C-alpha cells in the first residue's frame, strides 16, 4: 500500500474514529496515551526537549539508539499536568484524540503542531505529518543538496556513494534525520527522528502545508527540540547526540591531498614544493595508492619503503600525514593477510541472509565487510591501526563506508544481509542491512576513533568519514564526497557545510577545486578564497582529474591562493578559540549569518556565499563569482568594520566589486580578534607578539584560548579581554588568565581599528588589569 491511498484511508478512519482509546495517563515526567491502533509516550527529557515514542499495534520499539546515548535518553524532568497534556518550565504540550501533538511555548505561541492525519501506518511503515506554516524555512538534514532552505523539497535518507553527484542529487553520502524549522522572526524548533531505516522527509513538496516524515520500518522515536533561537536548537540537538570533540589544531591548517600521490618521492616532492612556494600547510593525505593492491592495512614497499621515516622527515618540516584505510577487508583466506585472518577468526564479518560470508567487489577485488554494530568487532578494527600509529600517522580517513560496493546497481550490499547488534543498550540480536545501512559508516568511524584513543590515549584522534548518521560528530570529521569542479558545486559546498554545521557536524570541508573534472584557474582560485574560511580546508582531486595543487595555474593565481591560505594562518588563534567554543557549546565554527543575527532572514541580497566564522567574522563572497557583475552585500544592523582596511562600514546594504583577488570580509563591531604572525604550519611556534585587533563597539570582547594543540588532557590558557571607549581613549580590560599553559608570545601588539587607528605593543598580560590606548 502506498502512502497516498493510506492517507485517504487514514482520513476516513480519522473521521470515523471517536476519541482516545483510553484517557491520557499522566506521569511525573510526561504522559502516555493510546488510540485504536497506536500507543504513545511523551517524556520531557529537559524543559525544552521532549521525546515522543509511538507503539504501532500496542508494542513500543526497543528503547535503544545509535545517536542518543542511554544516559541522555533516560534523563527526564518533572512536568505539571494539564487536561490534555502537560507543561514544562518552557513548553505547553497538548494531545488531541487522534494523537495529534501540539507543542506551544508558555506565551501560547505554537512551536510545532501536527497536521491532519498526524499518524498513519502501512504494514511496518509509518508516516508522521506536521504542519508547515507559511513563513517557515527548513534547515539542517546534513549534507543534503539543493538550496540552503529545504522547504519545498523532499529527501531520502540512504547513505549512497554518489561519484559525480549533481547539486540536486539525492540521496548522497550521509543521513542526519534532523531539521530545524525557522520562522521569519528567527523563532526556531528542531525535530530529530531517530530511525536508521530508509526514511523520507518531505518539506512541503507533496503537500505544500505539511512536513511528512516516513519510514518503511523501525522505531517511531522522535525528539522535539524547542528554541526559541536557532542556536538554542543546535546546541540542544547536540545535548542529545553529542558534540564534536576539539580536534587537533593541525586539522584547522591547510591540507593537501590527491588521489594518485603514488610514491614516497612524490609525497616528499609535494611537501617541499609547499615549503619552497611558501604555502602554509599542515597535512598531506595519502589515498589508496600507497597500499599493496588496494588492500587496507597493507603498504606497497616498492613505492613507500619506509613510512616511519617519511612521517618523521615530514614532521620535521611541519607536515603531518593522514592515511586512508577503507573498511572493505580483502577476501584473502589463509594468505597471511592479517586483517582477513584475524577478522575471520573473530567472526567479525557481515553475513548473507543464508548465513554464509558476504563477499563482494570493492577496491581490493573480492572483499568482506566488518560488522561494526558489534562492540567486539569495533574493538578488533581499532586494533588494526597499531602499525600505522607506530609509523607516526597523525590521522586516518574512512572512505567508502556507505558501504560502497562495486558492480551492483544499488551501489551497496543486499538489504537482507545480516548484521549482528551487540552494543550499547540494544538487545543483542540479528539485524538486516536495511536497519543498519545508515549507521554503518558511523559505527566504522566509532571503531577507528576508539582504536585511536586506545593506541594513543592522550592524543586527540583525527578521523575523517564520508558516510555517517546523527551523532557521528562524536567520532569523525567529514567532507562532502565526490563533488565536481563547477561553480554550482562551489555554491553547494557552502550550503552543505552550513547545514552540516547546523546538524552537529561542524568539521566539514569540500574537496577544494572539486574532485571530478578539473577546475578552471579562476574557479580554483575562488574556491581557495572561500574554503580558507571553511572548517576543514583540504584540496583534493580524482586521479584522472588535472592536478589542482595551489601552484598549477602559475604565479598570479598562486599569489592569490597563498594570500588566503596565509590569512587563515594569521587568524588561527581566533579559529582555534571558536573551535574550542564549539566543543563546549555546539555552536558551529562556520555559521549562516542568521545564526547570530536573525535579521539576516529578511535580507534581500543573494547571500549564497555569505556566512560567518564564529559569528564575528563575516565572509561575503560574490554569489556568482563566475559573472563579471558586481553584487549587493547585506550586513546585519549593529555595526561592522572592513577586515582588510580596518575602517568602519557605515551602510548595511551596498555594492561590492566582483574581483578575482578579493573577498569582502567584515568584523563585527565589538570584537577583539586574536591573530598571530604568519607561520608555515601550526607545528611551528610563531615569533613575535600576539596580535589583538580591537574593533570597538557594543559588548566589546574577545577570547584567547591556547593549548598544545594535540593533547586531550593537558594545560590550557584561557583569557577574556573586553574593551570600552572612554574619553581618555580605548580601555582594554584583561580578565584573569585561567590555566597554566605557557604562551609562545611575550608581548601583545594591540591595534585599535576605526576612524583614527591606534597601535601599541604591551608586555604579555597574564593578570587581570586595564591597559589604556590613548586617543590621538
Ligand atoms: O571509489 O580512494 O570520495 O575522495 O580519492 C573512489 C579514492 C574511492 C572516493 C573518495 C575520494 C577518493 C577515492 N575514493
């Protein structure tokens, strides 16, 4: 039965049905209720997060989750009961006789309400319908393509290896079944449907006035996350699914990659070229080429004779190596290939419906697939990294983990393959691939991340993944997969990064220049300029694409690209402080302007390539950089400065020139931006003073955060600096420093920007106190 006929039936039933099967049963922390064909439990996890679980045919789904840890799922607060629902300290929850749910705030404003036929079933499948008010925009949903606002579109969550995906292709690599509804005044809520099956999200595509969530099977288990701001929702979504840990600082440096760096010599040559061309860089990536016949955890010794030496030598130049390690283990029984033999011995591989080993072609040829939903398998997998960790690799890249399978039209394994769940608070049981598919990549990275932690307990793991599920931000950073070298993909990159950030994945990047096809010189240059402000800044290209390293288009293009890479390194203290803030609050590093300034929701500028880094630094790249036309920039009210000139910007809407070597950047009035002298790598200590750029304005402040950049437990240094404009000049107030980490600077060079700029250099200021920068 399809959902259209089902809806017709449901409408009939709804009309014919009298009321709840029994009165609402009030509980200390929520309620339960039932209709003729369903039971429902609503629990207040916190005052602004409620969890809704539905029992189809009277049976509640297993209370378990890959996304929301048990301790979080089981937390609750007491509520006050009302006739048809309950209240928390922030929400007023009502249930109607069709189990239709309305969540209001305490002022009576509706946060989210069910639409007609709120709940219907088809076999084991279900559909939920929510109202889509006329002024609501929809964000989130991870890496989904299309526009920034998901309204009017419909999506499928089914992790898919999609080489050469178009800017509107769906589904692609990730499944993050979480969206944020935002009214035009910025009032926001979130909804997270914790169901790993092949689910559907329709935001007013089929029915213009409704959001329809459906899945063919699996739990009806969802969370309503109240705002009122987008930031509240994004933070609370991460209260549920976890925050990304602070990555190693080098992960914020420039990263050079290419499928096809095929020898020790070639990797060294890339490193020396980066250094001789004075292109700051922290990482070189090694794709599948280093392996023996594409077999994971092997090394082709002919082309890479000594990986330990390679790591050591490059480290000495401030360059770290990240290696790819795909999950598909080569099927090589009894040939001395340990990943297969130990995996087979431990019964770690996925089986077919008939119980036999599932073998299918991927890069190594016939391959087997670790059963990552078993804790024992993840821990075995993590141990496979032992030798590479001993060789000194800084991090690892988990590709192909949708999982991708060759020579099959579905691009993945049969959905009736059998996984075993033996993990967390799930009941140990067999599960079909239909259920596991969307969490497979996430559990792959969990194994890698936890393996790293075991092998190097005090070093922040760095894992990059292509496929993932909600909550996967706890284990890995991500990138947007096999994008193409087109202007539309450059725009798409910003949209995907912003929405991934709103979906908990702040550490995201796109292959700079595009993976497929080869960028024109102008496109590659523009891509560098914009990606310099995205969280993960990695140039990567396919083995059959033209080379895309920064130098490939000659000195003029290189000069522009280098300038933007350098600016990122100068901004490193700010970027790192924003990253550290993200690890505590969940606020994304890269944000839509409306995240901090809701008036941006009403702008009429094309802002496809406009965003902020940490809310204070606004990037306003031309939305159509391929066009010679100039364009309009809209700035939120409240005051900005031009980053390049330091001068205040007096207008909130103005024309910006569209020049290849220029991206307008603005700093929020009231910001103290920490910066540092240029270095060629985050491994190199800067020489000179810490730079504090002061942009006077309301609530003027800045944060200094520093640590050794790699340790999990270790000293840090934290200091807040505020500023105020006084008749005697600008007063900087240094808060007391917390933490004992010794900074690299002995002096602080302060620049006060504005109509009459002023500069002074002062001694480092570890203690609380005021410094006056006299007006000229
Ligand atoms: O089937 O490892 O998205 O970044 O260079 C292609 C080779 C496999 C896909 C990744 C891409 C990587 C490539 N991989």
